[in-house]
C-alpha cells in the first residue's frame, strides 16, 4: 500500500505573473515579463500576463475553490513590482494589501500559505539599472523581502526565497527565451548567478531577523534529475555523479546552485568547469549564501536516464522510440520523483518538499460541460507512487505542491500549455475543475492511500 507520512502537506502552486493579471492596476510597477511579453514574437500568439487568470480580482473565488477541493496548502508568489513599483524605495500600500487580504482569506479557509518571494517578475526599473549584474542587487532583494516579511509574517510561516535560478538565469539571461531576453556570455551569467545566490542568503537573514513567527525557510531550484536504468549499485553511482555534475557549457545543473546554499561552497568540479569565467568571491560571501535552511524545496517534472561510458564518464541513454510525452513534449519519467529526492536528501540532509510537479495536457470543456483529463490522473499517480517509494526508504518527504492550481500564463508559451487542475476559459475567466481536481481532492483526503 502507498503510504505518506502523517502530517504530510498536500497543496497546489502558482506564481504571481502567471495568474494575477492587473498588470498596471493600483499602482503596480512594470516587471520584465510585462515588457518582454509585449515584444512581438517573444511569446506564443503574442500572449501576455496582463489579464491572465484575473486572479487579482478573483482571489476570493479562487480561495473558495481551493477550499472546496480540500487543499491544505497553497504555494504562491509575491510580485515584487506590485509591492515596490520601482524595485527599491517607495512602497505601494495597495499592492501589499492585496497579499495581506489573500493571506487572511487562505487562513480563514484553513489553507497554509507557502510564499515564494521571487518567481521571475523582476522589477523592470531594476533591470534598467543592470538587474542581477548590479552588485547592489542582493541588497535590493533583501530590502524588498523585509517589507513583505514585516507585513505578513505574523501569519505566514513558510517562505521560499527564489524560484528556479537555473531557469531565470539560463533561459532569461543566456538563451533569451524568457524575460528579460538577453544573451549574456558565461562570465556575466556567473556573476549574475553569484548575486542571485547572495540575494538568497541575504533574503534568508532578513526573514529570520524580521519574522514575527518562527519562520520555516527553503529554496525552490529546479531539480535536474539523472536516473539509473536499474538498481545496480554501479549504475546508481553513475546517476548520482551525473546529477551533481556541472556542464561547462551552461548553467543547467544542481550543484552550482545548491552546494553553496546547503554546503557553503561551490562544487570543486564546477570551479574547474567554469575556470575561465568565475565570479569574484569576496570574503564572507559564502557564509552569507549558506544560511541555515529548514527545508529543501525543488521542482521536478522529469529526468534523464544515463549510463557509464568506457572513459569513466556518463552519457544520456538514447530515448526509446515512441516514448511517452506530455502535451509540452516533456518526457513522462515517474522515477524522477524517486531518484531526485533520494539524491538530494543524501547530499543535503534536509526535509524535502516537492514545490512543483505536474504536466500540461490537451484539455478542453467536453460536450457534457466537464473537463476529462485521465492522462493527468495517470501521470500524477505514477509520480506520487515513486515519491512515496523514496519516503518509505527513508527520504524525509514532507510535502507536495501540484503545479498548478489552474491553467495559467506559461511564460514564453503563453496560454498554449494547460497545467491546471482547474480549467480556465481565458476570454471569460470561467473556472471549471477538471476530473483530476476531484481526484486530487481524494488523494488529499486519504493522505495518498488511494494511489
Ligand atoms: C516551472 C516554473 C513554473 C511553471 C512550470 C511549468 O519551470 O517554475 O512557473 O512554468 O515550470
């Protein structure tokens, strides 16, 4: 039988820019995503998050819906330029009030808010001042964190600093597929990355210093998972090695973004791989970055099978012909929710929260008025069973946040991808819970025993 720990937290996740809309209302400043999505050709069909799910105006309805579905927790993010329109300086009271009320509504519905302080909607004004390349950027972040924490921490206990630095640095500042859409070289990337890590550390210090309750703090990088094809110890060792290996050609890895935070140092192999491009590390930087954390959060959607090469390295196993894909063409690899948490727990020894996991599928409202999404139910069942398997073997799993509570603005892919448990008809804003929403509600009720 599938078993999850007692007190396991079942939730859903979303992010400010992807659902809120109200892009210029009530004094909100512009974010890099507002600017980027307006540039012709940058997003699918020119979609923007200007209205998105209109959650800014429908938050009461959305909380009521989550309550009805039995959610225990909601991972949400705060839009920095809604709170501080220029990124630093004057505070927008109305923006802060939106989150204040949302937190009250969630708590009244017995849903615990888990707040991500930065999920990519970086203030445009700060981007114009160099953004993450500016050595003041960690301090800008910490000043913003202080405002949010002072306002909400009498009620909010769980915080995450940054969502997926690998993506907002790699896609946003290297490939240019995401906002701000620039294509820095490796040296600039790693300098920006060092500031991002410092921002995380200063952010944690700020939460600890200003929280009015006993804060529980984590981080939400991507979990880039490499998997063995069998349980043979040598194959597992190859996958473990690959999971923490740093590719000199890009910043798509775990160790560069996790080791400094959890172990207080950049990985040796990474320092070698990036030798030509290393950022200046000032005395005290690594101590700032490595603040004690309460949990290890990470987002896992899939993994890659690897095998050893004769030369002692590893290579990806060629994909099976006719492999299983989601609508996004992401591979279906349930075992990533076993191997990922296992490898991360071994290395970092922190309680694990899956801060995102899910899929986009081809959903529409059927003739009977319902949204039937059997593939989502099958996908999540497979993944959750694997997550539980790690838990049964000793990985300290504490929670799971399904991405996403509702269909939303999927960044450069706009409204093409439907990741939600709840279907959103974007022209009208109408919400329709999909079959999977009712199914997930039962998973929560039985603490996973029906899986
Ligand atoms: C993750 C992002 C999240 C969402 C999912 C599908 O990389 O954190 O905002 O777009 O992918």
